[in-house]
């Protein structure tokens, strides 16, 4: 056996998984080869190093309650709810459906405030959506809503990319979602991200932009409003026109 | 000792206690397996719950010729994949402070604290299949046959994945 053959089998040798004959041959080689002995020693170091790592245990309370939580979630169709970091209680760090009743007054206050904010946010969202819908689709509605000139990417406002800023986009995501929702097939395509924009006919609606720029706009919309990741760099032509 | 299949029969007959018994039996290996993938205790707890619920909701698809443990690991891997797919930033983990030396391990002196953290980071950056294989072999003590069933490859491929995974870790450690 040469060194290469031996080294190919060292892990199995270390794990005692070779048949007796092969193991004997490797043992014999190791007696005369310091290089392979070193190789074996480093493999041993990795495996023992990995094995010696211990993770913190969540504790008895966790293990006792976890099956009950799963049963409850399973039979009640419940979903796990991520509780904000402020509500984390070290001892029972996992937070699932049973975070009521509150264990501490401060938790209760924070939770109630969060719920109120969510409800208000939802009501506001609905109102905004309805408002956008009532004003019609496109530039007119957007101009009315944003006070005139600051129109975001819109097929109905060619050239308006001059005013596009990702910070602005970030601040008005809710409104833009409402706008997209009211835009008919194009808006639906953006929301679904199904590539509809790539069709020639739709490209033509975004006058003045080439396909690279359109790809970027499309990706920026997806990133900001659909919470997906973007991989496209900002096209050179757009760089001067977009404040990032 | 009650077999997994007996527990599953009882579960399918609507015995809620059987569900708890199944979870109790496998909660630790599944939780720690997921924890080594996501490096966040809260996420590991949520994803473990999701793993059991997904497994039990789809128990009709479970082929009883295989074993429940490998079926659960397989679902855990998918749950973790979805977790990272939903937000790729979750891959940026902070391992320091989560890995401790096992005081009971007499061989602990062979590796320094720095090397221990380095190994965990390196493990985290191995290609997916190699990472799964190394974790399942070293920490979950699965046999290659079982790892092959979990990762959906042949036993030979599972061996090769472990081999290459350990080799890469060794190279990183010796660099």
C-alpha cells in the first residue's frame, strides 16, 4: 500500500470500519510512515475536536413542556409565534403559542402596545388601499397622494426615475403595495414576481429604460416590497439618477 | 419498550398521548441537530416544533420500511432549508458563546478554545451535504446507511461526503 491508498482509508481505519486484512496493512504502513501518522493524527484531532463540543441545554422545563406544545399546536392547528426579543424569558427561551397569560406586567404592557400598533397599522393599510383604489390607477393617483412631482417608478409616468430613491421607496412601501394591487395585470405580475415584466409589450410601457435598467427596477421592487433578495447591481446608466 | 410503529399506530388512532411520546423520544436529537444548523436557540425550538408537526401531518407518506428517526431528520433538513431560503441573512450566525468544551471529555485538551470555534465556523461553511453528513455522523451518531436515507444518497456517497468534509475541516484547522 502506498501513502495515497492509505490516506484514502484513514478515516475508516480510525472509525474501525475496515476489514481485518486492510486494517493490518494500514497499521503496518503507519509504523514506517511518519507522514501518514501525522495525517491520522490530524483526522483524529478534527473528529475529537468536533465531538468535544457541547451546546447549551435549554433545560428540564423546556424538555418537559415541548411535547405538550407540539401536541397543542398540532391538534389546535396553532402556529408558532415569534415573540419579540424584549419578551424573552431566559429559562423558557422558546416562545410558541402559549405566551399568554403574561408572566410579567412589563411583558403584558409591551405585548398590548404591540397588538394595538398592529391593529392600527392594519386599519391604516386597509384605508390607504381603499383610498388609492378610489382615486384610480397610475400617475394621477400617485401625484395626488405624494403631493405632486415625486412620482415613483410607474409605467404611466415615463422618465420619472429621476426622482427614484431607495430611501423613498422604503418609506412608502405600503402605499406602493396598494398601488401595485390596483394596477391590474402589471401590478399583479410584479407582486407575484412571475416575469411578466420581461415580456416585450410591457417593457415598452416603461419608456426610456433599457432592459438592464428595467431588470434593476423590477428587482428593486421585488426586494423592497416582496422581501426577496436582490442580486442585480445598479446599472451604470441609472446610477446618476438614483440616490442610494 | 414500545416501538415507533406501535406509537404511530396509536397516534393514527387519535391517541394524543402517543404524539407526546413520539416527540419526547426524538426531541433532543432533532433539537440539537437543528441547533447546529441554525445556531439560534429560539429558532431551533421553533423549527423543531415545525419538524414534528410537518412529520406528523404527513405521516401517511411515511414508508414504514424505513425508520422514523431518519424520516424526522429528513424533514428537519427541509425545514432548515426553508428557514434559510426565506431569509438568507440567517446564515450569518454568531457561534461564539454557543459552543462549550465538554468537561467530561478527557481528550478535550487536544484542541484549544480558538480551534474549537474555528472548527464550528468551518463546519458551518462546508457544502450542504458534507455539513449534514458530518453533523449526523459525529453528533447524532448515525450509521452511513441511515445518513444515506436522510440525505437521499447512496451509502458510498454518504461515506465520501464524510471523508471530504473531515478532510476540508482538517485543512482549515492546519492552515
